[in-house]
C-alpha cells in the first residue's frame, strides 16, 4: 500500500508543552480474506464475515472434529479465520537460505514480511533508518508456538526432526535483518500481546530510548492442538461465528493475522514530513489480580486500565465517540467488559458512544487481536466511517445497552464529530490470564504547509527480477486506479526515496495520473 493523500484539516486537540503523543506513520497487515489493509477495509466496510472451515491444506480436521461437546481428543469447532498462503515465503529476498526458511516458524516469516511492508508504507529504507537520531526498537506480540509439534511427531515416528523455535526470534529476526540496535523483544500476555507490544513501544519513544519503533503482533494456527485444547476448556464457539455483543454468543472463533505499525514521536513525525494515520494520545496496561478463576476477567481492573489511558491522554469519556472492544462473543466476557467500560464512561448520558469488535468479522486473532482492532480504528479514522459489528442485530439479553453509555454499531455510517472536536477512539485488548491493555487514539489533522510543486514527475520502480517488477507495476496500477485525491508528486517522491533500489528497474516521466496508468499498462502488457 502507498500513502494516500492527507485528510482535510480540522481543529487540533490542545496539548501541553512537552507532549508525549505518538504518531503512527506506517501500517501493514494481513488478515482472513485480506492480503493487505486495503482489502481489509473493503471487507469491513461491506460487513463481510471472513470465517471459514479449517482449510484442507492445514490438517485433516474431519479426523479431529465431533459436534458433540466433551469428547476426549476431539474438537467441537471446525471453523476459524485463516490467512492465505502462510506457507509462501521468498527466503532469498531476506538473505535466508531455503533450508533455514523451511524450519522457521511461519509466524517469524510472516511478521518479517509485514515489517517490510510497513516500512515501505511509511517510506523508510534501511539507510533511512540508519540516519535516524536514535535507535530503532522492535516489539512483537506472539502467543502460540505450534510449529515445533511437527518435529516432535516426526521424531516419534522414527524420523528425527528438530525444529528450533523461540518466540524471541520473531522480533530478533527483524532487528538482525534490518541491522537495528534498539530493544528487540517478543511479548506474550496472551490475547493482549500485540496491544501491550504497542504500549511498550510508545513508552520507549516517550522515554527517549528509541527514535522509531516497529510494533505489532502475529498469530498463525498450523496444528490441531489448539482446537483440541480450546474445545476441552469450552472456550470456542460451536457455531462458527463470533457474535460480539449479540444474542447466543457462546465462545470465540480462533483466527490468524499479522499487523505492524511504525511509531514515532508526533513532533518528530511532523518535522520529518511523515504520513500520519493517527495519534496515540494515551495507553495503559495492568493485571486483574485474583478473581473467581484464572480466566475470569475483572471489570474493576478493566475500568482502571481504561481510566489510566484516558488520564494520560487528557480526555474525558464524553470526548470519545467510538470504542473498539475486545468483544470475544463469550457469554461471560462480553457482559463483564461492558460492565467495566460503563464504569469508565459513566457521565449520566446514555448511548453516546458507538462500540464494535473486529472479531465479528475475522474471529479472534489472539496475539494479533489488539493490532487488528487498532488497524480497524485507523482505517475508520482515515475514511471517517464506522463499519458494522456483525451478528448484533439481536443484542445480548444479559447486557442492558439502553442504560449504558454504548450503542452497538450495526450499520455502515459516517463517523461524525462535534464541531471543533477530533474523532477519538478507545481500543481494548484483554488477555485470558488477566493482562489488560487500552489505547486512546485520535485522528490527525495535518496543518503542515503543502509544498508547491508542478511539472513532470519521475517515477522509479525496482524489484529483484522482471516478474516481480511486473507484479509491482500491477499493484501500483491498481492502487492509483482506485485512489482519490492522490498527489502525483508525493507518490513519485516516495518511490524515489522510500524504496530500496533493486536490480530490475523501470522509470517513466509523466505529468498526470492517466498518463502514468497508461505507461504502466504498456509495461505490464510487455510493450
């Protein structure tokens, strides 16, 4: 994805001197039914459910499945959200031998690809990272490590196979490939891992420990073990859908995903001319302590983490017009979450804040859940629309929404804001073990003066070989054909300065978008 033109300006939030606001300057992601964030937005806007049965190329689910709950060694769920082509990887692009890549956890490969895409989205090459005034840090949320199980199974069959897998490598591999020297750590707080990773990245920037942070999360399901375990505990849905805040919610649907954000101090991002998707105004993490059971959430702790983030952001509950909830669609979790949120948002007003959950579209991405919710919010801010939360036409009867601050977003609608106010959102992510995280994010209003440029523009594309260059030209053509209000000079500048120079190259000089599209079409067709 290329950066799109900035939104029209509107009044900014007043902030104190020494502001610690964090800008999101790059974004990438792959989710069920979506190869990139553009397709992800199309699915969200259309209210599309991307849940499917377990693909046949993963494992033989029929051998593991039984609709009757409680059967040992069986899963009563055979549904999930799956990312396409998680087994596809170009190791030589990342200077990895094919043999080594074969034994790498697919999550490590997928996160590395997503980081590269986020860097390109933000216009950062490896050389530009080296020129930053400070180190670059990496924080990766990850939860499951299943790939090793295949090594154990083969060894038990008499075919010794040792698969070395460490969650630390998911972050460390990025730092190694990009030659980064800041902190590099993988974070596991279960389902709140990726949002916790982003919070830690914000703290590193605010403390001056990093000049730029790469943060996000990844989750891939490659073995039936997870389904057997979750079925034994009664956590998964037997219906194959995630009915966040809807009637009949009785479990969650496991899902895959990978998402990455590039974070910088807002003042630095503005000074450097970065694109800005949104601004993290406040963030907080905590733990629920002892409850009635290890996986039983604590609404008081959830209220506390939300209030702490709002306090850091310097905003009141009434200023927040949307909450991207954890919303797993479980009979216990959803009512507890609304109880905690209602305490944090209590003002006396009713149903003034919209609420939804991306899990109703793609399932629960577990360690990538937080970044998937943040990505949804950033796309809603960019397009100024709120997308529907699915399966909520009939609301959970155990939640009194009419007597709460919240209304479930059930249709695609404009995201309106009061005159003189910014659109503000809260994002929640709660781990099954009690680790909670919350972010407050606002839209960004660009007051930077636009450069006055005119005349022809040089467009430069490069790739490792001709086939990849043609594919690159096709992606650029598809992007430009759909983009509205695009700055030809901005795109040309980004392609010249924000992309690595590779062996196979294409250069064209044009004066407008139609001319560029025509030149790309000629190259793609082989003329």
